[in-house]
C-alpha cells in the first residue's frame, strides 16, 4: 500500500468541506424536463419577435420562477425578452463588473418541438441508443464520440418523433439552477448578475430588440453551446453578396436581335462554382467558404445570393475578390448582359472584439476546471446571439450546456452535462468576484 501523506488528508478534508455546498431546491435536469413540455418553436419570416406567441408561455414561467427566487427587476419586454437582475452579496458590488447570462427560449423551426416525450437512459453503459417511438432514429455511438465520456450518466433524449429542445432550454434550466444554488448558499460570493431569456434565436431577429443598456451587464455569456468543455469566442465574419444579371425582355415572336436572356449568364456564373474549392460541402474547421444559396431566373433580370464566410476579415476579402473574378469572367462571355455585384456585412467575428477582453474566456476555462471539466476554445461555423451583442458593444462569448445534435430528433443531453454546466456558471460568478475585473 502506498504511503499517503498528511497533506493528502488535508486536501481531502478541504474537498469535503467545499463539496458540502447545499443543493439547489430543484435540479437543472428536473427544470429541463418541465421546460421541454412547453412547445416554443419559432417561425421564419415573421414581422416582429416573438415570431410565435407560444414562446411567451415559457417566458411567463421563467419570469415567475425568477420572481419566486427574489430576482430583482424581472420584466418581459414587448418583444418577449425576459430580463432580471440578481443582486450581488459583496460588501461593495460596484467593485465587480455586472456579468450577464443569456439563453434562448425558442426551438428550431426545422423539427417539431410539440408534445416532447422525454426518454431517459439511466446509467448508460455504452452502445447505440434507439429512440423508443421511431426505431429508425438511432443515436450511433460511432457518430457521437462524446457518448464514451457519458458511461454511467443518465442520457436524456426525445422519443424519436420530435427534437428534445435542450437547445436551448438546457441553458435556461442551468441559469435558473445557478441562481437557485446561489440562493441556497449565501456563503458563495458574487457580484451583480444580469440574466435574460430571448425568443427567436433560431430565426434571427429576437436579439436585435435586446436592451443592452437597460439590462446593465458589462460582459455577458450566452449559455447555448454543445458538449461539456466547448467554449466559443469566435464566429464567422459574414457577408452576403448579391449578383444581379440584367437582360432585355421582349415578345419571343419578334425577339430577333433584341432579346437578351439574362438566365444564360446567371447559369454560366453558377456553373463555375463546382470548380471553386471552398464550398460548405468541401470545408470544415477553420476554412471558410463561398455558398450560392438562393436565386431567381427571368429573361429580364436574374439574381443569385451568395454567403461569404471566414474567421478572418482578410479571408472574407479574398473570397470577395474570387467572386468578382467569376463575375468578370461571366461578363466577358456575355457582354450584352449587365452584371452587378453588391455585398453587405452580416456580422463580424466576435474575436475581433473579444481579443481585447481575454479574461472572459480565461475565467470561463478556470470555472470549467473547478467543475472538473477540461475546456477548450472551439470556433463556431456560424453566428450566435453573442456575435450581435458583441458587435453592439457587449462582449459575449458562448458557453457549453452539455447538449448534442441540435435541431434534430437525435438531440440529447445528460444529467452530468446539465449539472457540470450549472457548476461552471456558479464557479464563474465566484471567479469574477475574486478577480474583480
Ligand atoms: Zn441554440
């Protein structure tokens, strides 16, 4: 038997004392199971948020739960955004910046979120998970490498006919459970904490109505990421290009020498894309792409819209240059068609701002470590509500929720995923209180 030093016992004693944190009055898992029962699917192309009134049902419930826990200044805005403020318990709360946490209430329009029937695989022992009400829906161990880290955990899925809605009701549950834990443990020191729950993240637009000033956070985190450890401080820098082809329309019976059919130029333009190596279907990781995603054809006017995505602005510029070369080549081939190129900024990589505030991710990584989670920074091949907020002056990286397979019937989370994500949030507000800036 190995010699065990007195130091080890001291460590053990400390660990025991610190782990005697009182549990929350309700676990994050229990909250999640209640929230997913409320259908909050958002809808595309609605004039104003919330795009679906049913999201307000969850908004009202979350506002009530915040009020019940004594959270200050709880309100639901005319756009369906829930705001609240947890007052700090420091001698001087103004010494620590107010930190915000945001989760979204809606679920993706891609798959139904109505009548979610939760399936819990208790004490998971490895292997594939066949979903009970549609046996063709199988969470394959081979395609979900994180499953091997969840042996012994309780896995939470839907029944195969809907999504689960862990994206992002897990984030909602974890933020509420963090507040609950702080309330049960007044010994945990923290500054002011702003919380918010937003509608319409999946369809865009909800965050445009976010009242940054009224909310009061100096820095924030979206709690909307995936597996334990994934923290993101990088998103695409995004532009959208529109290429328009102008021809001349006339009656086909008398068109000789007059008609200029813009469709041929548009078709030729598109036909050059398979030669472009940087497309969504050929890239991953840090490599950006150009992506024609919608268009219209007509004799007189045709148009193609193209997404331009890269993590670096220089990469975006290089892709615009490439598109303009394709336009020029097409123009030479079809001199009678007038081709216009136009592009608009969508959002900026949040890293452009977050690089000035490295403590946001440093503290999050430390908070993960204290929760027993090894964190790493993973760039998101998309945008988040945090991209919008960061661009508007509120630096907002993204934290994990323990979720997997978002927007589909194979979505899942786990008891440990929810608990460790919640612990990370509790640790994070303590670290901000310790460091003070
Ligand atoms: Zn989400």
